[in-house]
C-alpha cells in the first residue's frame, strides 16, 4: 500500500517514470483508460502468463494484482488535488 502511494505521487508529478509505470501510462493514454484500470488489466495479464508458466501465485499476488492500481490512482488524485494545484501557494 505504501509503495503504491509512492508510485502515485511520483507518477502524478511527471518528474520521472520507472519502465513499468511509463508503459502503463502509454497504454492508458492509447486506450483512454484510467491508470487504475490499465494497471489492473496489465497486472492481471502478467498474472495469467505467470500461472501458465507454473509460477508461484499466492493470496498476496492476487491481492496486489487488483489492489495496487486502486491505491496508485487514489494517490495520484490526492497529489494532483492537494500538491500540484497548490504549487504556486507553496512557492510564495
């Protein structure tokens, strides 16, 4: 949860992206999906590939597949609402 919140903060500021987040942003823009929907869809796709290759999948894997995208989207909205919109006030 904390990692998802951190990802949301740095993605929404557009300072830099890790390759995975850059890919999620590219796909979400291409298909006009929310970051949350795209993150969950891509995580689910990777989960299916992992299962098909006999990868280890537990409750934590399933939980994170569907939960991290929600946390990231929430964090992005909080950052955009409270940090980026008040940027001018913070600099004064």
